[in-house]
C-alpha cells in the first residue's frame, strides 16, 4: 500500500528516498483541495517573521514561499533588521496575531539578544504551525494531540511510513543529536508510538556501538558527514536531517548531510539524500499545518 506514495531510486537493492517526489504527492493533494473550493473562498495565509539577513534563513524562507506559491498559499514575510529589540518584536507578533492569518512562524535562529522561547510562546497554539510553543510541545510530551506537530519530526515519520514502516513496536531508533527542534520532539513522538529510542549527543560514549543498535538511525547533529559506514548495521534505514555547506576539492560550495552518504548508502535498506530528502518534506509539513488551520475555520 505504500509503494504508490513515493518514487524510489533503487540501486543494488538499496532505496534512495526521493523527498521531492514524496513532497510533490502532498502538494498535489493540497492543490486539489484548494481547486475544489469556491472561487470566492479566502486564500490560506502564512505569516513569516524574519529578523536579520542570515543567508541560510533567507534561503529557507524563499523555499517556503516557492512551495506555498505552487500550492496556492499566500506567504506574508515581515522583515526586520537584526537590531530590533525584544519589546519591538513582541509588538510585531501581537500585531500579526491580531490579523488572524492561518499560521505564524518566527524564522530561527534569532540574533543572540532575542529570546526565541519567550517570543514563540506569544504565538497562540492554533497559529503555531511550527509546533514549537510550550503549549504544543507540552501536549506532545503528555501524549496528547497538540494543535500542530513540529514540522521536521513530522516529516521524518511521514518518510518512514512511505518506505513501509507501519509500526515502531519492537524497533530500535537511534537519534544522533537531541536538539529542541528535531531530536527531543521526535524522541517523544517515537516513544509514544512504541519505539525503543536511543538518544546520542556529543557526550555519548561508545557512540558507534550504540548507533549499530539502530533499525532506524536519524542523524540531526549538524556535523557534516559525521556518520560513517561502520556506525550503521546492515539493512538499517537512515534518515539524514543535517544540512551543512562545505568546500569540495575544487573549492566549490556544496550541501552535505550528517551522514557520509556515498559510503553508507551501500549498507542500508533505505536512506535520504542531502539535499532532496528531509528538507522538501519539512516545508510540506509546514504547509499542511497551514492548510489544517485554514480548513478548520
């Protein structure tokens, strides 16, 4: 039943998961929903608050705008320079909440003088389409359904379902990197689904031996090509969340993940590439959250 959900490039019986194709299936579904609405219906709307001029943040926002435009979701980007104060930005968030879009996100990371947790918690849970407010994360921790799930963990679970993971009971999932945006919420989601979860960080001893336990390994450490072939047991599924820009031998910039892809892919049953794996799916999960709120109004 899952074979029609994603196009897979199969090389020597190893699956390279095409996140762009999987994302396109979701995009097509959302386009269909919007096409069946009245021509007079209000367009779904996402507000993105962008502070500073970080190239990576600008690139992420552009990807969101492009995907939203294809679907038919309007994105309103509210830009500020990096010197905006906490009080000023708090006022901005209050103003955007009062305009009642279908979702609001605060593009991370923020400049050091701004407290992201305080600012994110100013977004009402039903508009928190990133799923990062204390309320939504607290509900998730307690096994209850939040208004919105964190986008990247939701993308990881959707990808795993697409390659036939129908249950996590009895499976060992190793998470490399347990940060606030991916590792921690994903660990909780997996535990609620019955997985045995092993969380590794930079202080973990014998990390290679621990990673070899994983039927599924999710790399989200932010360290380029950290995970080597000898970290992974034969036949495991590897999901690479990391994205880093590195110089190749020709001194050209290229994007790589946390996994040494070329060496690891020959051992696994399925693996996501970087780019083109988790990234497109994360953006689509955000758009699905916006659509969810829009449909509920």
